[in-house]
């Protein structure tokens, strides 16, 4: 009883009492915290150290320590262990920095064949070089220690995160030009829906199309017929692993941004002459008084002498809007190619390139029966 009078009473606020009561009844908190919550509650209720000792079955020094910390620094401190380090760390911060610097280099920089480190290879290299680098303790550390050093520095030398370098110095300007075109097309389409006043005849109408090529569409033939699904046996289509290649075709397509229709030629190659053939088809399709504005990239076929010769022979008919280099995602026709790849081109099997061409043309014709007008919806680039 005498030990209790040496200490001040513990006065709990209603919030502290509620928190300690909830912790003392917890089924997920650590046993140590639950015991300390019980100690503080009972001491606050006026119980003696002997009574607390008999109820909780903890040593008196543990009870004294918990109560002394709570009286000195608060209830939350009384619940926690006091931080202490049993001994000085054997691996210094300088040694850890050396390991991180090795991980930030490539293995090939040190004479190895590999491009990226594995944890085992990096650990073996650390063991080999630690003594000469002045860090003998690292010569015997396990892989997990190397992993913890790297994890603390948030370094993952075994992984690659791809990025796209902006090689076009005018990337931002060209991107804004393309997005301005899309915004203008959206306004034109909205005006047409609202049936506004017709455009005066002296104003030359502008029709915008998005143009690109999808090369390398493979003509693949099965070596054995597909097996249809059979109820109760297998739910999927069965297909033999073997196949025969018949070559590839290229789709040269123009997406009409006003109607959603696709104008496409399926060719063996995608050279200047094939691109000019697509331009001729566009020229035949649209009214002669209209300007055809073409959103396209800087592919060699688009800016070749043969192409420019055709454009020069048709002055004021075509207007180019170039996407920036490595900016194909800005070209809306890519969404059409993506939809083709996910629909009629997916898992396609044919017996020849001629059959593949017919299937592609049929798929595009089906598309044009129910066209979808694509809209670029994000103009958060200072354009509005």
C-alpha cells in the first residue's frame, strides 16, 4: 500500500476512459497494450498495486513502469514501449548508400552480361566487393538485408518502368493544334444537330478526317478445323495450336470525324502510291467545293515527293494537321483500329490474303452501317 501513496492519482478524461475501455476489450490489439490499458483503468479507479498485481498477473515492476510513464507523459505514452536500441547498428549509413549506388548502376557496367540486377546477383556482387570497398560487414549479409536496404531507399533495380521521351521540340504546340481541330469538329457536329442556319456559300466548308495505317495484319490459317462448344463437355471454341502464315496486309484508313464512317483501302504495302490512292478516294467522296482537313502523322509516305506532287496538282483541296512525333495517341483513327482489333480482327483465321482482305472490307462495311462519331472529351489544356 505504501508504494501507491508515492504516486499521484491518475485522472482520466471521459474520452481517455472510453478509449482505454475499448482497448482493454479488444480482440485484435496486441496483448501488451491490452494489459497496460487494464492497468491504467484499475489504477484510475483507485485500486492498489497489490490488487492490480493479483488481477492482471503481471510483475510489479511492469505495473510501476506503465503507471509512471502515464503519469509523466500521458496515457498514450503509458501504453507504448519506450524506444531503445540494444546496440549500435553494424551496417552504417555509408555502407547502405554504397549498396544503393550499386543497385542504381546496370550489371553490364560492371562487366556482366545481364541488363538488370536480380536480388541474388546483386547480393553476390556486394559480397565480392564489400571488403575492398571498406565495408567488411556487408561481405556476409543475407539477401533479405540487401532487400531491406533497397526497400528503404525505394529502389527496385529488377523492374522497368517505361516512359516516352518527347523528341519533338514542338510537341506541345502540335498537340494543341490537333486538339483545337477536334474542338472545332465537335462544335461543327453540335451545330449540325441543332440545325442551325446553313453556312453561307462563300465560306468554303471543311471536312475533317483522321488518317493512319495499320500494317502487319496477319493472314493466319488453321491446320485443323475449330471445334465448336459442346454443352456439358467444353464451353470454349477448341483450336489447334499449329497454324500457317500467308503473309500480312496493311489497312490504310480515314475516319470521318463528322459521321464516324471509315474509308479504308486494304493493301499489300503502305507506300506513297497506296497513300495517294487513299487521298484520291477521299477526293472522289467529298464535294469539290470542300476542303479536306487531314489529321495524320509524319510517316514517310505522307510527306514524300510523290504525295506532295499529288497535293500540288489539287491546290486548296487538302489541308494537313500533323500530330507530334511519338504522339499517335492524339490521332482519333487509332480508336477505330483498336475497335477493329477487338472485334472482327480478333482471333481471325483465313485461308489466304485475299480472304483476309474480303473479311476486313466486310467488317468495315458492317461498321459503317452503324457508325459512331468519336469525340475528344478532354480539353483541359488551356483551350477553353
